[in-house]
C-alpha cells in the first residue's frame, strides 16, 4: 500500500504539491445529459506515452537499372562468367520511399479521486465510456450514432475530445479508442468508490503533420480540427523556388 498511499495523498493532489500532473479530458456535451459538464479531471499516475510511425517501401517498382543489370548479367554469363551469386537488383532501386504515416497514439494513465464529499468518480468514468460506445438516438431509436456524436468531413471534424496534461501538453481533435477503469475497494462516506484508476488510449481523427505534434508538445494546442492555411503556406507548385530575400519561417 505504500505506493497507493503516496498516490492517495489527497490533500497534496488538490493543492497541486504532489509530483503528479493534473490531467483533463474534455468531451462533447452533446452526448451528455442536460447540465452535465464535459470536463473529466484527474491526476497522472504513470509516465505519459505517445507513439508515431511511418511506412517506407524498400524497392522502387520498374526501375530501368534493374533491367540493365539483368541484361548485363545474362551477357556475362553467356561469356563464361559465373554471376549466379550476384544480385541483379541495382542499388538505386532499393532506395526507400515514404508510403504513409500511421495515426499517433496517446496513452494516458490517471486517477480520478473523490477528494471531497459529493464527488462520485463513477460519473466521470461513465462519461469516458460514452466516448467508445454509440448512442441509439437515430432513426426512431433503432439506429446507432457514432461515439461522442463524431462527425468528420473533408476538412474538419465535429465532436472530438481534447486532452491536456499540466501546462506542457494539449491536443485536440482526438478520438477515444479504448477505456479501462478499475475502482478502489475503499469507499467514501457516501458509499461510492474513493478513486478510479483509468487508462485511456486516444488518437487523432486523421494523420497529423509534424507541426501538429510539435504544437501538442509545447502546450500551444495547435488546432487539428479545422484546416486553416499556415501563414507560410504555399501551393505545391511553388516548392523548390527560392524564398523571398530576408524572409524567415517560423511556426507561430
């Protein structure tokens, strides 16, 4: 229980003097009952992890140098050269090319604590589960609406989640992929669980740009929900042209 006692130093958590960052997840109120807040607040209990990955193709298709290598090998073998153990693949044809980048994944481990009377941690956990299960309010109650009421379009998305950790991380335009919650054996004076240990896996609604990730990490919360041209935006046809003299680029 020593680790639990450290985590459950409730007074320190509330005052912000404990070594845990305050974590907030904001979800759309469209999926909640009237008057319910979309803010879910807790305290991190583990390191925050984020992952990203890219796919690269290792061999160019139809490279003319491969055909030349095949021809040269055939000619040399016909002249008595033994090139059976040589490769007919030219080195340039192994140049790797970018194919795609996978959606980033954010894993948040945190604790929701009933640090004062009247707080019911089950309610915030219930809100999180609304983010992974559909609502049945379409077509006379027999259809299903996407979790959170999520509505993507070509250039924007409605009803997504926002994750904020302390003052150093903020990301919007997120979908909730997975929720795991474990309630404490200890209860409050009201008879409700004293705390809930929660793990939430979130990911962006679409592939991010590198600038988006940087904006998340510096806490500026660069929006990824709506497409707005960056101030240094220029059409693809303009890439490769010399920049204006004296002009500098900055990610403001």
